C-alpha cells in the first residue's frame, strides 16, 4: 500500500516514486516530517520513506532560513541511502555536498560522485549543470580547466535539462569575461543571455552587459530588463533554482536594485538612485544572508560584500550630497 508519507512528499525525479510527485518548494515540512517518521516505524527498510523524510528536513531548514539545523539527520539518512541500488540517492548526496546550506560542504566528494554517475551514463535531470558548477568551484581561477566546465554546460543544453537556461547564462559568463581557452566574445555572450531570458539571472547579467558595453545594447533596455527581474523576484516565490540556495532570491533582488541605483547615480537622477539603493539595503538587512555565521568566508558572505562594494558608495554619495 502507498503510505501517506509517499503521497505528500514523493520527489518528481526519483525513479522509485509511486505517487503524483510534489515539488520541493510546495512541501509542508511539518506534515512530511511527522508522517514519514510514523511510516518509517511501520516500514523501517523502505528507502523512499527515508528519502522523503530527508526532503522534509531540508524544507524545514529552507523555510526557517536556518542553515544546517538538521545536518545530522540529513547526513544520517543520506548515508543509509547511498548503498541503495537507486543511484538517484547518490546524485542527491552530491548536490547536498555542493550546497553549504544543508550540510557541511565537500566539493571534492561531490565531484567524485557526480563524475562516477556521468561515467555510468546516468541521465538524471541537471547532472551536467551540477557537474559544471562543481567543476567551477573546484578550479576557481585555474584557467586550464575552463573548457571542462564549459563543456558540462554545453551538454546541459544539448540534453535539454530543466536548468538549461541557467546553463546558457553560465556559458554567457565565459564569453563575457574570456579566459585562457575561451576567447572573449560579446556577441555570443549577449546571444546566450538573450536566449535564456526566462532565467531572471540572464536579465540581470544582460542588463549589466549593456551598462558596461554600450555597443551591444542600450542602457534604457538594460534598465527595463532589471525592472523585469525585480518584479519577477518580488512576485515569484517558487524559483526552482532556490532549492539549492535559499538565499538566492533576496541576494539577487538586492543585486538588481543595486545595479539600478548605481546606473541612476551615473545619470545624476539622485531621487531614483536613493529609492532603489535604499530598497536594496533594506532587503540585505532583513535577510539572514548577512547574519548567519555558517556562511562566514563562503559564497553568501562574498556576494554580500560584492553587493556592498557597488551599493554603499552610491548611498554614501547620495546621503552626503548637499541638496
């Protein structure tokens, strides 16, 4: 018989699922945790129940924005599942190890698991996206390896993975900056960003490209794209990428507003510069992005500082200005 735990928490991408699947962002964490614990007592060897309980712990941490509050439970559950014949649980372990929010990250181990799955010709959705992101993290600043991560993002698009538009955005970043093995190509950067515009991140990057490379697009269009991104982030609570990074929405929203503020300052429209700058600052201050000790020295704090480098000089200039 199908358990209640399975009915309310089965993963859409789990090959072993038995019921109509539930998207992670729609899970009711408390119901999932309570029901799956009860069902595991009845069926202690059932792997789906253990995995669904893990999803409940993840969602609870996600909802409360409390990093690693269930780290021990999640690690214990996922380690019992990695001996399964279902390699999907190994894939999930790798994605957990690549995110510093749910458990202690281990990028080397994450890549090892993902690469083994690739060698086995597993076709899990977003496997190439994860490989590209992990490879980037492993070889940050090492240009000799840029073609490898580039290749994973190309395969992500070819395989029509659900994150394919984010993969196009990542490709655009390579073309935008250039590297040892990948020549700068503004046209290709703009093309990939334009192709992936239903990824709000592409709108943000495309706008910043227009601001700094006027030959590829107008500042007016850049501002329009940023405002579209802001509206999307404010209204959309179910952004699929955010499962891996619960701070993505407030961080990228504040970044979009900071870019708008900076651009209006260049145009000497101090009223709008202040309006967007203060909105960006309020989002940062209200968000746990800046307060969580877990992220010290990690990606979240880095992005916060990066935003501040753009935002704070704008606001200081405006506040110190003599009217």
